[in-house]
């Protein structure tokens, strides 16, 4: 199987040995994004609303680079530092979809990179 690496300067550089996104067959796998600001590497975390919006903007940049948008998303994984953040994250996340929401799971984890409160990864279908 051929795979194509997708990278853009409009999303944060990976902070480990992985790519921003990988196309394999008719799917694009978007690596988990935290609220790092592209170009600076600083975390946008004044509050969970700002943090979630930055995560979604990072994912949007990857989709744009691949010629896609949120309507192509078929699966999302959301990782939270605390499940009490669920409703606020959900509210921001929902604004990025018009209809036909993707499948999703949301879990609380012990810790996230750079002490972020939210990380989101996605799978898109072409």
C-alpha cells in the first residue's frame, strides 16, 4: 500500500517522530493535535474554549492542505485532561460540523503533551 505524507506550515510541527497526517488508500489519518500555535509552538490555553478552537483550527489546516474539510471526517477521538471539560469542548467541536457528525469517542486521560487539556485526532474519507 502506498502512503502519502501530508504536512503544512499552517499547523504545528510534530513534537515527536510522527507526521501531521498520512493518506493511505481512501483515508487520511490526522495525528492528534493539541492547541499549539503554528510557527511559535506556544500553547493557546487561556481557557478551554480557546484551547479547543486552536485544536480545531490546526485540524482544519491539515484538512485544507489535503483538499478536504470537516464534512470528510468519519471518525474522531477526543482526549481530555478532565471529563468536566466535556460540555465546553463539545460546544466548540460541534461548531465545525454542519451535519452528519462523524463517529467519535471521548475519554479522560492522565496527561497530554505540553500539559494540554484537550487533544483531538481524526480520520477523513476521500
